[in-house]
């Protein structure tokens, strides 16, 4: 039987920027810092692999910041993964 949802080696990274970095073009021109440079990377999901067969029910549980909403965004194709695939 074919799987309804398949995720292989799924990963999503977000970049955090310095809070004082310019957020608009006007701020960038006035401050003389034209680019926002990320200060760190945060992996919301990394190396997630699973499959769900038709008719199965799945619950996603975990503490705040565990990546639940990110996983659902990737499954719904609201955002794209940085690594791996989801079908």
C-alpha cells in the first residue's frame, strides 16, 4: 500500500539576526549597514524520517519550540525544507 505522507531526512533551518540590524531599506541607508548578517542558525527540525499510511491517524506532540508547527508547515508545503524531502 502506498504511503499518504512520507518524510525523509527532513530538516528546516531558520536564521536569527542581531536585533539592532536594519529592517528596512531606509534604516540600512541611514546606518551605513546595507546587509543583515545572521548571528546564528537555529534548526527547527533535523533528520526527521517517517511515513503515514492511508487511514492512519498521527498526533504531533511536544514542548514549545519542538518544531510541531514547522513540521505541519512543511507537510502542507507552506514552506520548503532545507534538507530532505516530504511527499
